[in-house]
């Protein structure tokens, strides 16, 4: 376990490495006083800042991020932008609640699409839809559950057998699949840059500026960073799992690391062997399964494997990712990875979120549970609404409220035990 208050990764983001170099904004070097300080320039923090500016045009707003745009956690994900609830959120018995969640998520997705268009940055954003795939019984069970949810809310989908999956994706690994059109795929490092580019010019964003401490100082909040301090009337914690290192969410949040790798662009013959769809994305039916993508520019990406509270060494990660990729695509035996990287997820035990005003003037949205590009954007906006006295939907009721998890060492023991059980149950899906 690490005492760092922010993520510090072993490898560069593979997605960001594919983009032209960008000059980051300078770190905070002088003490400042602002109305609102936002910690974390991810999907949540950027969305909160934009919405805040709409509601309070005169407030002085500053955002700080421990990393650089594109290089930090928001630029490390697999780039699935789901327009509807994730398989493990879905509960067909609560149709009305899920419909409302999907309505909110859908609206947010439309805004993201518009902002990407305006930015002019190529994010490879494409509404490809997504496959959910099952190789064994645990996966099939989740797939059936997801199918009944889609049926219940009247959303379109296609059922696919092994042969159809083979034809579309070029692998006979999966016994069964389901295709849903409600998903975009994107280049995540480009996406966060495009969304940040749309920040109003008067909002200062300080990169490479980690918050190392947060405390109350009189009526205000004081944020310490390596070179300077920020005094703010209101603080928004948008730094996901790392909120707990600043004292908020210690009993709800765990930092779970997961890993991804991408190949160089593949040749035509190899691409032809990877199914009839030009680009595709596969999400695992089981939560410990692997995510895969065939990208617009002809690469294959795999995401798999989890680490508790600290990043696993790259050699071990690479071998695990290769094994999982080759189980599905043995034809890639001689194709090395171009990049391998990890990223931290804010994990909560029950999949709920930590959201709202936790102390006077201190707001938080954390616990993305591995699916927070669109949801984070939504929660960030709603947090700004809440802080500015707007009427907001009951986020914890709609999306779940993070429950209590025991302290260490019980937490680590529980996590490893649960992970072992889940790994065994879902072994065919990994
Ligand atoms: C490998 C991987 C694949 C994933 N795939 C998907 C996917 O396909 N689709 C999806 O929706 N989600 C996916 N996720 C999850 C997704 O990345 C997150 O849900 C999303 O990024 C959450 O956005 P956020 O803004 O809430 O938090 P984050 O993206 O975690 O951003 C938090 C920001 O806070 C900064 N920060 C942290 N601590 C501090 C501090 N002390 N001081 C200052 N700044 C700080 C970080 O640098 C970071 O930029 C994946 C995650 C990983 C790691």
C-alpha cells in the first residue's frame, strides 16, 4: 500500500503515447484564493467546473490535477462510453429507476458528442455499439441477466451464438454474446483533452499539481500542493479513489488497478482474421473478464487483471495480458504489444457511489467502479448543481450509495478472498 495522495504510474498511458505531444499547463507555484477549488481534472472534475461556471458566472474556479491531461487516469481507460447501465448495475426488477438512469446517461452522452465535435480534436469517437461476451457458465448467467434487463426496458439488442461471434470478432472463444447498439468507442486520452479544451478560458487548470493535504482553515478550506496552497470557500473532490487519501471516503473506497495493452496497427491479413466489423468493442459478461477492442486504426487492445491498492510490475502484467489475448486470438502469437499500462479505479464494495456534500463546503463524487467516463461527467455536473442550490435527482438512490467496508487488514483480506472466489467462478471468462 502506498501513502501517496495521488496516482503515480509505472508506465505512460498507451493511448496518450499515440497522440502528438502537448505542452501541459504550468503547475501551481503561488498561493491563491478562489471561490471553488476542484481536485482532479478527469471527467467528473471537468464537468463540474463547466457546469459551475454556467450557474455562477462570477465565481473564481481553479482545477488542479496531479498529472497531465491525457497522461493521467482519464486517459488510460478502454474508451467505452456506455449510453445505458452497465451489466453489473442492471436490475430488471427496478425498471423505473433504470429508465431514469439511462435517460440521464443518454443526455450526458449527447453532450459529450457535441463537445467533441466542437473541439475539433479527433477522438476516434464512433457509435459502434458493444458486444458482451460469455465463454463459460458464470458469463452466461450474467449475460442472461443483462438480456432480461434490456428486454424489460425495451432496449434493442441482438443475440449471438458462437458462430455469429466468430464471424463478427474472429474468435471462437465465446459461447454466446449479445450486441447492444448503445455504446460509443473513443480514444480516451484524446477525449479528455477535447473535453478539457471546452473549459471556459477563465477557469485555471493547474497540471502536475497534486493536492497533498486538505484541511479546514477558519471558514475556508485549505489545499496544500508541493509548491503552494489554495484557499477555497468550496472544494469539489473529483479525484476518485484518491479522495480517501485526503480524508474522505476512507470507509467506502478502494483503489483497484487494472491494466491494458495495445498492439501496433496490424496488417490487412491479420485484420481480416479479426472479424467482419471494421472496429469493435467487447465487454466481459463477468466482472473479472477481459475487455477487448479492435480500433479504428487497426490495433487490438486488451484490458484485464486487477491489483489491490498498488500497481503490479509491468513484466507480470504483460504476461497476464498476453495469455488472455492469445486464448482468444492465437493468430497474434508473433505480434508483440506496442504499449502496456495500468490505471486506478475507485472501487466500492456494493458498486454504489460516494456522492454529495460530505462536510459544509466540501463536495465529493468518487467510486467510478470501472465505468465512469459518461457517469463521471453526469455526476460532476449534478454535483455542481447540488452545490449551487439547483434541484437534482437523488443520485445515491438512482445509482446506489457506497456502503461501509471494514478497515485494514480486514479490507485487504476480504478483497483478496472475494477476488479469489470470483476468479474461480469466472475463470472461463478471464
Ligand atoms: C484500464 C482502465 C480501463 C477502463 N475502461 C473504462 C471504459 O471503457 N469505460 C468507462 O466508462 N470507464 C472505464 N474505466 C474507468 C474510468 O477511467 C473512470 O471511471 C473515469 O476515468 C472516472 O473519471 P473521474 O473523473 O471520476 O476520475 P479519474 O478519471 O480517476 O480522474 C481523477 C483525476 O484526479 C487526479 N488526482 C487524483 N488524486 C489527486 C490529488 N491528490 N491531487 C490532484 N489530482 C488528483 C488524477 O490524476 C485524475 O486525473 C477504466 C479504467 C481503467 C483504469
